[in-house]
C-alpha cells in the first residue's frame, strides 16, 4: 500500500537527528543533520494522500462532483475541493473512499476534527480499509499524539503485514515515547520488508543508536550507503561514522568517493584531508585540507588540522599561519593556542610564543574541544 506523503513530511524532522556522538575528530559540525536534510525527501516515495484516495475504485468518483473535485485540486484550489467533497459525501454517505478524500483535503487544510471524523466514518463503513486507519494515525501523529497513533498503525500492520511504512512509522512513534527496544524491533521489520529503501536503514541506525549499539548503528548506515551507492551524502555519513568510532583508515574509502561526487562540499574535503594526514598520508591530506579551507574559510577546525599537517612536514611558517587563522575562528579553543605557541617557538618568535601559551593557560581545560560539536 502507498501511504500519505504528509505523514512523511513530519518525519523529515526525525531524520535530521544526529545518529552518532562526536569523539573529537575533525567531523566537528552538525554534519549528519545537514547530510540527512540533503537526502531526497521521503514524500517522493509515496503518492500524495488526495491522489491516493481518488485512485480508489469507488463509483462515487464517477459522479460529476468527482471530476469537479479533480479540477479544483489540479488548480490548487483546496478549499473549493473540500467544499465539493463535502457534497460528495452527502450524496454518497456509504462511500468510504469519499470520506477518506474529504478527510485528506481537510487534513491538508489542518482541519483535524473534520479529518478525524471522516476517517473514522470510513473505517466504520469499511473496517478493513487500511488507508483510513493510517490516516487516523497521521491525524494523531501530526498533533504530537504519538501514543494515540500507535493502535491505528498496528491495525494497518495487521491489515497489510507486508507494508513497511506502518512499521517505519511505528518505530518512529515508539522512539519518541522512549520505548527504544520496541522502536528497534519495528525498524528491523521495516528494513527486512524494504531492504532497498534507504530510509528504512536510516531509521534502523537511529534505533540502534538510541540503545547505544555503536557497531550495529554503523552497519545500518553502511547498508543505507549500499542502497544509495551514488549518494555523496550517504557515503559521507559512513565516513563520519567511522571517524566517530576512531577508525580513520576505514573512513577514507567512502570519503574519497564522496569527495569525487561532491567536490564543492567543504566538510567532505576537510574530513578526508584530516583522515589522510592523521594516518600518514600527509601530502594528500594537506591537499584536501587546503581545498576544504578554500571552500569555507570560516570553518575553524580545518585550519587547525591544516596546521598540524604542516607541523608534521616541518613547514613551520605555514603552520603558524594556519594556527593563527584557527585561533581567530576558535578563540576559546585551548589546544589550538598551545599548537600556535609551539610553532611560534619553532620559528623563533619567543615573545609571541609566550603570549599564545599564556592565552592557552587562561582557557579552561573543558574549552579545549570547543570545536567538537556533535556530528
């Protein structure tokens, strides 16, 4: 069964949650949030609710009113379409599909009371009408009533046990209610039913993460990347996840592919450079770090790691410039000031080294990782 796009629009906020906690590597940005927001919107996977309702094989839609409703929808005149659908339900009071159509139009206009009443009427007329049950869940979920949405979703799952969307939605609702194991169980079911759908694997990763299953979280993210092999966003997500687990060599291959697919993404270029430089490929790392700094000169961590890479090469003058830029952008980052003090000493600038060291000492130790935001 194809279900409501509107429900998925609410779920995009769920998909924007971070999947993993940072461990102090260069992946120091709300990058997973950003990447997930760049993924194709989930509503592309399903037909709009009104269209789905009108595809039902119901004689009522052959009425001239049905054609007028279609015309109003095509003209984006939804208030008129709703008024006409009210007349249609009056003319065909035993038409479950007409009730769902009216409810869907009311739902789009956020008239929740009318929408809920129509969907309930539809289920009374046709108790096994899965679409109507799902719409009832949507009405509750869109208002934040996740516990109330669950019984309706469970009913959909009973009626259509091979439909993954109900299990995906159940995973989301139970997660919001803090029922983490239930959320994981439903997410596993959704992924098993739709293994070629990237969003089921993302949901599974979120559910595993909620229970602290780091390796299982990474496995789910990797599966999502397999499903979308040409998605720079998903490849970067895999790379960042390896970084967060301090498995830098394994982060390099997916980040290299992501860098080729997204040559203008400063974060991908920067993090690939960080991984390369940290694992001994300093020249290659510098190349990517410089590209990242060029794409976003205001991203502080890339300057810090560029300075460290120059430091490894013994290029102290360029290291000084990089660390100076990093301290300008991250003035409360204690470790960067310490690096700058070391490089000042290396080039013979003793007084500047003393001032930088003093600045570092003046900063609380807890601020030394100020660049380490959640990935």
